[in-house]
């Protein structure tokens, strides 16, 4: 009578584990790059959506609306970082009144958002939906949305007409 045992030998188990480790080693860098690219897309789209919402509120309210960096607790007084989120503020109807909070965006993880000097303290839209500074001067500028650690990013450009266009950007590590 022949005795057969079913199972896996130690050598077979080690071969399977080695092949699994090799496959994971090849897949993880691609997965990390895909995750970074997705974070950049999400952050870029959130920024564009925030600008569109600010413009829409300005048109609906018939007054000036600002989008300021710095997150939910932030205001437009001090410098803030765009990746910390932003707040939409409707200017008061009368002098000395309180600004109305119209929207808040939470912090964005895994990205760095740099703005040029024109947009470092925020973007605003007048009653006609045109991008303006609080004093009424024309506003145009650029944001650079980069993954932390560098890689493929996006550049967003706010035009004088209030439109935002995006382009690919190669980001250096911070």
C-alpha cells in the first residue's frame, strides 16, 4: 500500500513567497506614482471648484467674494497655505459689517500648492464675476499643485476673464 501525503513542501512555499515579493517590489512604485497623480488631480479639481463657487456666489450676491488660503479657521488677513484648505468670504454690504462665510474647504493631503505673489493671499471676484483684488484692480495668477516629494504636477492659471486652465508641470522635491 502506497502512502501519499498532500501538502506543500518548504521549498515550494519559499518559491511562492519569493515570487510574491518580486511582484510586490515591481508594483509598489507604480502604485505610489498613481496615488501621487490622483492626489494632484483631486487637489487641482478642488481648487478649480472653489474658484467657480466663489465666482458663482459673487454673481448671485451681486457683491465681492474672496477665496482665501488657510483652512476653516483662516481669514484673509494673514498669509496661509493653500494646501491647508481655504475659506470663501462674502464682503459685508455696509462699511464695518462682518464678512459672511460662504464655504470652507478642508486641508488637502499629500500635495503642496504654491501661488505666485498675486494669489498668495487669495483670489476675489466682483459682482460681475471678474477676478479682482479687494481694491478693484485686475487679478491674474498661477498656482502650482505638486505632490510631496516631487513628480508630475499641475499648473493652474487664473485668466483676466475668470477662467482657469491647467497644464502639466514637472515638480522638483521640496
